[in-house]
């Protein structure tokens, strides 16, 4: 069998600088292309993991939204209860002195007085009442004047309803500063 002879157009014995530079550039070029493809492939695969995380987060958000929607009515009830408890607490702090004043005013009333309205604000007490006799009215007004929580008493209106034998009266009283200060301090909290 005949021997195959190889033809080499480039002589390897005398490699020039240009040949070595071309070989080196081609080798580095191949490495850069391979590294670039690896980075692109890893970014592509990382994108799949990010998409999966995004899908998981969306499903978790939908679950949490369903829970929040389910508990919305309970939350509204709870907040309403908290608000009412807060109002009750505020009222209990200033309400004790108000209740005491109401009880005392009612206790001052002799027989023959019917209260139509008792209105107590921070600094004023307004009483609308029906009275069967003037002596009952004067006794009641004198008791209110002597009461330690009342500063001034003013009878605004007296109406005589002779057809039914009743006097209707409107009494305004100014409270002393101690009750006003307590009410103001409680409201400003």
C-alpha cells in the first residue's frame, strides 16, 4: 500500500509572530464565545426559576386575599367593639361625676315634679320639668342652689298651664370649674 503523503502549506518550523497571534486570538475567541453562551444559558435557566417564584407569590397573595376577605366582617365587628369600648371608657371617666350629679338632682326633686328633660353638658345643666305647685318648684330650686357642684341657677321660662294645673319650667344651671376641668382633661386625652 502506498504511503500517504501529507501536504503542509504552513511550515511549523518557522512560525512567525503573526501565526502565533492568530492561534492565540482564535483560542481566546473560542473561550469567550463558550463563556458567553454559558452566561446566556444560566440567565435563561435562572429566568425559569424566577418565573416559578413569581407564580408561587401570586398564588400566595391570592390565598392571603381570600383570608383577608373572609375576615373582613370580623375585623369590622372588632373595630366597632374597640370604638365602643373606647367611648365607654371615656364616658366612665367623666360619667361617674355626671351620674352623681344626675342622682343628686333627681334626689332633690320633691313630689310633684316630673322631669321632661335633664341635659348635662361640660359646663351647663338644663332641666325641663312640669310642676304641680309653686312650693315644690321653689324647694327644688333652693336645693339646686345649695348643691356644691352648681355655680349659678337661672330660671329661663315658666309657663302656667291652668287648664291642666301644671307649671312648665326651664332651669339652666352653670356647673363649677371642677367638673368642667375634669371633663376637659378627659376629652383632651
